[in-house]
C-alpha cells in the first residue's frame, strides 16, 4: 500500500476549514495532499499551494480544471479522492463531477442546498460504488462513539428522551458586522434555506442519529432571526418525536452571547442516561437508576474495545476537535485502502452520503414548521 | 419584638416537606413552631407534635380545628401565621380559612388545583391585607438573586433567549411502583391536571419569571406520560415566547433516569449570559461577548449588595437547599415583623399569591397546548 | 424528653461564629438557646440577647457569672451545656469552669493554646463523664462521612498516600490591613503559637485523621509569614508520614490570592482513591484501578446507610456548611439526650476532647519542625 | 522553502511515543519523516518503516548507521534533524552523535542519565550552533502559555506560592506486573537514578520553571517506593524554595490509584492566582483578590496575542495532548526554517538543552535529599 493522494477544493489562505482538513488528514500519515483548487483565482490557489510546499502545476484554477487534469494523469500519480470544503452552495457541483470522474469524495456539511441535489449524489454513489464521507466531525469523538456503543448495546435500556443543544455566540454582539465577516453564511443563495440550521443544527441532528440510531419522525420548530435585516435563522428551538415514541428537544443559536461552541447531548433511557459536551469532549457522564454516576474517558476503564481504537493517546491525555476530525479521515482512508486492496472492511465508521441527504431534509422540515407557526412536520 | 408563632398544616411523621419547613423556619431564630394539624388523625398529629416537643393540646385533628381553636387563644399566645404543606388538593381550603380568620399564610406550590381557586385566594389577600408567601424555594438561592440583579440591572443587555430544564429520575425505573410511594402525585384528583408540570414545571416557570421579570406570553407543549396506566404527565418539552420577543424552551422530566434534581437555567442577552444549576447552587457562571467567563459566588467579589445579604456564611462555604428555603421564611418573617411593628419594608423579596396564580395558569396552558398537538396557547 | 438548653460564651453582635453556632444548633429543633455571655460588656451582651429574643436576666456579663448563676437555677430551667466560641485564648477557662460545674461543653477549635491546657480538659472530661464536642465542622459533611466509611470499610484497599490542602486568600491583598480586621488572629498571645496552623491547619489535620483513622507519626514543615511585621505563619507546606507507612503532604495558606475556602483532600489506596473538596461539598469522587470513576452524592445510590442518615434533604438538593456544622450539634445533642434518658448510644459521631489535644500537638510539632529548618518532628 | 526532513531514533511498532511524535510532527505539514532507526533489529525497523510507507533503504539497523549513511546522502535528500525517542539511557549517544554530524536534534525527556552527559550535550549545542528541542510537551499547551504570559506580565503580582502535582495510577494495582510491561522504567540502568522523578517529576519541575521563570533554589524530598522489590521511586512529596522567596510543594506519584494523568499547577501571586490541569487543558482558571474568578480559553477573550497564535482551531473546540506536542515541533520547525533561510526568529518558544540539564539536576537533588531524610539540598 501507499499513502492516499488527496485533492482539495477550497481551503485557500484565510479559510479556517482548509487548515482543519489538512491537519486532520495529515495526522495519521495515511493521506497526502497532492493537488488543490484552493481559491477562486489561479494566483491565490498557487499562493496557498506554495505555502503547503505543493508543486505549482498541481495548483488549479477551478475544481473543474483539477478534476479534468488529474483524470488525465497516470494512475500512479493522480489523486485518489477529492475533499470538498467550499461554502455550502459549492459542494454539489464538485462532488458530483468528482464522482462522475471516478474519484472518491470527502465533503463538508450541509452536503447540498436542496434535497434533490442530495438525492442526486446519493444515486451517483450507489451507481458508482465510490466512497463518500461527510465530515460530521463531532461523531469522530471517542466519547461520542462510547455513547453510541452504550446506547446500541442496550446499556441505557429503552430510549425515552433526548436533549440536544448547539449554542454559539459569535453573532451576538453585532450581527450585521459579524455577518460581514462570513458573508456567505448570511446569504441564502450561498448558505441555503437554513442559517444556523445548516451550520450547526445539522450537526446536532446527526449527533442524535449517530448515537441513538433512532429516526426523528417529526419536528415542530420556532426559529429566530436576531439582528437588523437578518434573513436566515440564527436561533431556534425545536421539539421532535422519534420513531420509537421518544420525545426530544433541540436548541440552537449563534446569538447565545458568550458561548463558544457548546454542543451538548443527553440521552435518557429506562435504566440510565449519558451526557456529553463537546467543550469537555473527553469525558462521558453516565447516570444510572441504581448505581452512582460514572465518568468514562477515552482510554479509561470499561470502554468498549472498538471505541478504544478511536483514541490515539493513553488515558488522561486530552484529544480534541482535530483528532475527532481526523477520525473521519482515518476511517475513510482505512476503508478506501481496504477497497483498493480488495479487502472487505465491515461497517466502516464515518458519516456518508445518506447522512447528507438526511441533514438537508432536516433543514427543510424545520423551515417549513417554522413557517407554519411551529406545526408538526414529518421528516 | 418576639419570635413569630407558626402553626403547621401537614408535615406529619414520614412527610419530607415537614422537616424541610421546620428546619428552614427555625434556622434564623425568627419563627417558632407552636401548633400543628400535622396528619389526618389526631393520634398521628400528636405523635408528630411529641417528637417536636410541642404540648399535646396544640396538636390538632384537622386544620379546621386548629384555625378555630387558635383564633380563640389570647393574642399573646395564638399563632401568627399558618404554613400549609399538604398535598396539592389540600392547599386551597386551609389557606382560604386561615386568611378568613386573619392569619397570614405560607403555602407550598402549586398553590391550588384550579385558576379559580387561585384567584379566590388572590382576592382574599388583597381584601384582608394579610401576607401570603408561596414557597418557590429555588428563588431563595443567593446566586439566583445575583442572576436576577444582573438581568434587571441590564448587565446582560437585552434578553433574547432563555433555556430552562428541570430533570429528575425518580419515576424512571419502575413508574408504577414509584407512583405507589407518592400516590397522590399520580392521582389527578389530588395533584391537579398537571403531574410534572405542577411538581417541577411550576418551579421552572417561576425561576424564569423571577430572574428575567419578562412575561411568558405563549407556549407550545409536548407532554409525555411514561409508564403503564400513567394519566398525568411525567415528561415534557415546551417552546415559549416572551413579551419582549425573546424565545425560550423548557424541558422537564421525572423519568430522566439517573438525574437527581437537575434544575438549570440559562439566560442570554445581547451583551452576555448567565447560567445557574441548582445542583451546583453556589456558583453563577457569566459568559460575555467581550470578556472572559466569570464565576460569581455568594459572598464573593462583585456581588450586588442586596444579594450578599441573602448569604449567611462567609465566602467559600456552601449554602444549599435549606438556606434557600430559609430565605423565603426569613424574608416573609422580616416583612411580617415590620408590619407588626408598623414599619414599611420596601419590596419584600419572596414569592406571593400572584406567583401562585401564574403557576396554575402555566399548568393549564401547557395541558391545553398538549391536547391541541402542541399548538401555541396564550398564557 | 425536651429540647436541650444551651448557654453561649461569645458570639456577640458582629461575631461571625455566633450566627453560625446559633443557626446550626437551631436547625434540628433539638437545642434552644437560653442564655449567654456574648460579649465583653454587659450592655453588649444584653444587646445581642435582645436581638435573639432572650430575656435580659439571662444575658450575662461574663462566662464566670453565667456558669455560677445558671448553676443556681432549678434543674428544669438551667442550661444543659455551654457552647464556647470565643477567640482561641478564651476557650480553656470557660470550658474548664463549665466542666467543673457539671455542664457539658461544645467548644470551637483549636481547643486550647497549649498542650498542657488540652490535657487538663481531657482529664476533666474523663473524670466527670461529661460530654465534650469540638466543632471540627468539616467532618460533619455527608460526603466526608462517606469517604470515612469507604476507607474504614477497605473499599480503597491499603492506604498509601494522602494529599490535603486548605487554601484561603483573605490575607493576600493587604495583610496588615486584613490583620486589623481580625486582630486576635495575628496576635500570638490570643491565637497561640500557630497562625494558619491553628486556624485552618488543624481542620486539615483533623480531616485526615477522621477519614483515614491512621495516625500521623511525624512531620516536616516549611512555614511562611507573608506581610510586613507578620509574626505568625499564614502559609506553609508540610510533609508527613503515617503509622502504616503511608506518606502525605499538606499545603495551607491564608495568602493564596483569590481562594475562598479551598479545603480539599485526596486519599489513595491500593484499589482506588477518593477526592473531596469543601467548596463542592456534596460530591465525592472515587477513582478506581479497574472501574470508571464514580461520583457519590449525599442521598444518592450506594451510600452507606449510616452516612445517608447524616443528610437532611433528598438527593440532588445541596447541603452545605451550616448543615455540616449542624451535624456536630445534632450528634452531640442526640448523645446527650440518650445519656439523659439513661440510654446507650453506640459510637457517637462527633469530634471530642481527644481530637482537641491532637490538634494542639499538631500545631506545636509543625512550629518546632519549621524552627529546625523542616527537620522531621514526631507528633 | 520545503518540508523539513526528520529521521527518527526509536518509535518502532508497539512504542507509544513513536506514534505521538509522528502525529505531532505531521500535523502542521512542516515536517516529513524520511528515515528511521526504529527498533533494535533491522527486521523490526523495516517493518515499522513499511507501515509508515517509507522506502526500505531508509530504515536502518541502528542510530549509528542512520547518522552515518544519512550524512553521506546529498543535501537535497538527507534528513535535516534527528528525533530521539528511545528509553532514557539511549538518549545521550544518538543525540551526541547527531550533533557531531551536524544534525539538529529533538529529544525526549529526561535528556540524559547524568548531569555530566547533559552538560556534554549543552556544550556541543553551544559549540555547533545547532538547534536542540527537548519535548517537555506540556509546555506546548495554549493555556500554559497564557499562564506564563500572565505571570511574566505581572498580572498576578509578586509570586509567593506554587503548588504542583503529577499523579498517575498505572503502577497502583500490581506494581510488579506493571513494571514488566515497561521494564526499562523500573530498571535504574536504563531509567537513571530517578523513577517517577525522571518520568513525571521533570515535567512538573519544567512546568514550574516555564510558567514562573523563577529558579527553584533548594528542595526537601520524601520519596516512596511502593511494591515488592521496587528500587526506584514511584511516589514522593517535595518541598521547595524559590529564588524570590516563594515557597512551593510538589507531589508526584505513579501509584495514585485511579488517576490517569493528573498534572496540575497553581501559582499564587499578591494580586491573583492561576490554576491549570492537564486533564482539562483548554481552560485556565484565574482567581483574583478583587474580582470574580475568570476562565480563559485558547482562542477566547483577553488571551495574549502571542498565546493565541499557539491555538490551531477557533474558540470552543478542544485541543489536547497531540496539539501541545505539535507546538514543540512547530516552533522548532519554524525556528529551523528561519535559520535555514538566514532569518532571525526572536525568542523561539520551545524547551532546549538547558531545560534538559536542569531536569537532570532536579532528579539528582531530589534523590540526594531523600537519602538525607529530606534535608534541604541546593539545586
């Protein structure tokens, strides 16, 4: 085997996500960045490439040029997969074109602007057999995997109640000025019909789904748009019901003054419950009907074996956002290497195109419910 | 002046609330228990009285007997006020009769089973000029008072978002068996139309109101009834909207497996936010748009003066549930002593009959919304 | 039975400890304050008495007058025990005189200024058979009792290591001005040979002893005296060795800037360990060699039965400093009532005159070691 | 510029530190691993190299072979620096040989077995002008850097007291069996005169030095050796005095049952104090004499500019052990690149050969003090 070769769409100088994807993909030595269409101009793309020690000829002007030109390179040289980390409205086209040219895809969330686009990618993935990873990075956290294992194993009993919130404060102070910083996130033509729904709500929804494995069947949403001239939601509360009868509520906000990145979930079963907070990501709290509360840690006692494998360092040494992100890349890369070597890898553990479609449906259902004064909408 | 004389309705041997009210009222040396109708039989009432070193002749068979007989005692001997801590359906009658006989009242929450009963008490209080304290004890916490002072003083800016939850797990394991332990709480004829709504939801509602001073105008509720044959809610999620445009959500549960008494609130303004958790009651966390997070403590730095007065011990020494409860009694007693001495006490700080009526309205609105599949209902 | 009658020495208006002892002793309805020599003048003593609704004739000018006059009252009226809460140098005389006149004693710590004085009291207690409680109040905490039960029951295996610290910051800012506030604590003639040693070090020492039951055999101390003209220690670190071979260290300070009342202990055994912090007093953390960390709570799961009895409220409701203090009074009162009724009470749980002598020995050993440049000194 | 080329000594399959150094050095895309002498045999070394996708010819049998053969490669191909991550007794020789052959060095701690060896390296570094980084990785934590900046900037006032502990439990259960797992750590010929002193004590000492910049002048140590036949310390408590008059204490243990990796420090000044815990590495708590406690976060409000640069992700996203470790590599690599490009880099921020010598002196002073029954020994 050899390192996998990655081409990057987006992530030019000044992009936060570019550094994150590069560090996360480099960490485990399984992936090397070989080319990129990093920015909207060739100069900027080359400038980024130079800072990354890439040869100039593999810094492209556009994703179209990159996919076409890389396709023409010999197999031993051309990229193996494309990583798409552009603003929301620029996910669909490069992902589609990559799949059509036989490249595997890693894509940021929300996957697409519309459900139809999402289903198009889903169909393409099914037809081509190519791999598609969606970077719902929080599911890469070791303690999220432990929570999932505990729920799926029945440790908590029957699931009855889910509470999740995702609260940020970066739009609180001066929404209009802040919006100017990341203008595309405030612009429906680039962000889609959802604001905080797309940006953070989908993470919350995916976290519920990843941990419980229970489908959300309907939602009642009350969205907020704080700040002058604000079109997209930047705050909201959502009631939801799950297919097994469990009830839940979700709160999300980008105007929660003072919050940094407070994604947190609680899952209550008939025997016990778990709590996880992203800002305290290496501890999983389990409370029980008949035993004292327990604190689980990534490489600590009584961690499920498959979960322990997701940890890179011995117990007591914190792992964080980049390591969780790297778990998406590592699991995707391991899967892809297995495929390339003709091996079977049972149950690869990373979010896929199906999670992407579900996320877009979630956004649309919430927007519809909000328009109907919080009426219940099926998902 | 002298110690105030208290008569107690309810609180017999085996009652949890009896001990709480007695310890809370005794702590500050302003109140002495002089008589009681503690239980449903004279023997039991006398047994309780004996354990409390009360004379047998002031242990009564019923609240009716107590109020009548105490009324006939000379002024220097008879009780000054009645404390009502019976199950929900037995609040109205003794409170009403006490007021009608000229006794001040301390009453447990929810105040009454119906709004009409609540309004009757409200009218009586207005007409008689007697004092009426409702034991929404959590508002007695020093850090809740600091939160209130900060919000009211504008420290957080304009309030935009409120999150509150009250989660307990004692009904989680075997609801039916648990119900047997406190049968009246599962019986609508004794508990009223709300289960967890009445028991804990009203505390959450009162906490929002006490801290923010902003009226909840409408609510959309999705209630749960977990357990075989369960009639009253023991779980639920509620969206709410406030008169200033702020949005909120409330989650409450008595089947949240493993939770002990997790009442928690977050209030977000345009400049900053506060967080308080009852289980960690001596810390108030404030997060700011432009400064590092701060932790306030009861007798610590930068506490508002009127708040510091609510603390009984120097900084670093925890105060808890009983001290918060005692603050209701202490503020009520100070008010009553002032009245008895013909003094004015500006703005006495304890929940009143008005909070009681509001609480019952909250219960009815939530039940109505739930029946209408979570439609918005005005409060 | 009847309520026990308490006479108080010290605790006049302006005294912090007066309010604490009164609230703690009143909480459980077993003790009533009947008389006091609260201050150094009769006027002040009477002023305090009036604010407590005491009759003027039982507010005395001095402890001598109080003990003599109360001795002459009929048995059904005179006080049962004396509570001594004066500055350190005024513990010995009233405690001795009370014992000599047949009154039981509750006394603040450190018990006496010298070991000889302590031994005199110890001898008197033995001879008279009277009860003597020392208010090492932190041992009244429910989770401290759980720690003790776990250690004594062998849950942690063989004890190998103890870490304890008691850090306050109230002398940090301007030691000399602060010293002016509590002048007697900075004055060796009133405070004794130890400053922070006496004030907080003895609490730390008693906590180690109470939880582990293992004797400290020798100590090596390095004391600090921060601030101009400071005579007594207000900072220090102490190595210690225990009779079973375990090693420990203690850090104490009153110049630990920003600390409120950070008393904390960790006890490590061969199977597991426990951690308790006074400022987070209702949680006991247990870490295990072969199981996930557990959090114990006062009325929570798996609490030892005798420990649960020390809690006054149901799980999830914080108890604090006053409740812990009240446990000293409640256990003392229950013991005294049992004695008065001719019953046996097995193993009453409160610190006694023996703990008092041990505390004074601890102070002297630390001071001696410090003078010898931290040489080991036997305790 | 180009990526820096690293050769690795140690870190073969099964080595924990191998993966750590590789992930930490790869994260920022500034360093690529080009060769290694990973294990004690050529087969094993090649097996490791294969798993890392290295060419077979650059997997060497020994560090000697690696340094010699790499020296002979053309400049555009040969390694730039050597990373030494073998057991303690195998640091000195490869580091010395690398320096003698003109290679820069990254080296694990403790740097050498003896002070003489350390001084030899120190002299070589001075003579050759080559760069030498010591991987005291905990100083790479963003909040440690903030603590350092605050102390150095005088925010805390004059430093008076330092408390540090480093507690692990992995030797608690069955010391002898555990020792078998990492035999070299229990063997003085490989580990040196210190056990826990070398392994974790040096980290604690370096943390004190890094944050405060104040020299420890003397120490009094009481070391423990728990477990049958144990020769080296695995527990201990140390008093220390600093050159400015501040006092401190250090506790360290590898038999602290249940602890994972509890490195924690508190620094008290005249105005305020800071607290940092490695297991909660992204929060720095500051307590003040005259303001409420604050919590600082890596990319949060009021972080010093040079500190913020050490963070890789936006606020609220945890960074951990690997990121801190990567900061050593990143700062070393940036320094080396600057040197290679003939630029000056003011104050490169990573531990150097001087910290290494200091660490070995610390070990020897503690061992000497312990032998002298905890007498004070100059450092």
